[in-house]
C-alpha cells in the first residue's frame, strides 16, 4: 500500500519525464575513452597503466559503494524515494559504468600484452579471464537491461514504483557481488605483476 506521504511525493518524481542521456553522463562516458586514446596514441605505458588503474579503481569503488552503502540506505526507504534515486542515478551510471569498465579491461589486456605477461595458458590469465567474463555477463545481461527497464518504467505516465524499486535494488545488490569479484581480479592481477 502507498501511504499518504508517498502518494504526495509521487508528483515530485514527475511521471512521464525522464532523461535517458544527460550532459554529465555523456562527459562521464567520453573522459575514460579519451584517456585510453591518449595513452594509446602516445605509446606511453605509464599513462596506459594510470588509465587502467584509475578506471579499475573507480569501477570497483562505485560497485562497492552501491552494493554495500547505497543498497543498505535504500532498503529502508520508500519505493518513491528509490524511484527518485533511480531517476537521477540511472542516466549517469548507464553511460559511465560501461565506459570505465570497458576501458579498465581493455587497458589491462593491452598492458599485459605489451609487457609480455599475457599468456593464454597461465592459470592467472585464465582466472582473470573467467572473472572478466562473469563481470561482462552480469553487466550486459543484468545491469544494462535492468537500467533500460527502469528508464522505460520511469517514462510511463503511471510508473510502477514497486517494479522500479525491485530492479534498482537488484542492481545495487549485484554491484556488491561485482565489487567482490573485482577485488578478486585485483588480487589475480597483483600476483600476475609479480609472477
């Protein structure tokens, strides 16, 4: 049941109006790609390493924050509050997360290749590959479709706030799983660097 306070706050979410693409989201999408392009054009391995570490750390930090902090705060919030968070956050994360994750993975592969560490028969490379595949399946198979569903639902004249809330909470909980997998990936990469 929707309480009186929740009903009155439904108007604050402006049903039927949702921006899929925002200037902030576009900038967040482009900046990691520019960093990767600059590293590749310059041929500077230190810059490529910097891009890899910064995008990977940002990706891991965001996932850990959303998975363990934001999901904890929002689980006791109303469905309309969750919908408002989804309205503000989804257009940004839908562009930023794929950008930083793909740049982190690409830069990592290029670094390993250029430093002679990429050996398809190495148990560490196999472990890293398995983790990356799981992360990609979750990202492209769950996160991205859920984000699209959230934005489509928010764009309706009468959004189903319970559905939006359920999808967002699933994404936030899965972010925690991704954060843990990324920590495992960092462990594998650290061992690879010193192998």
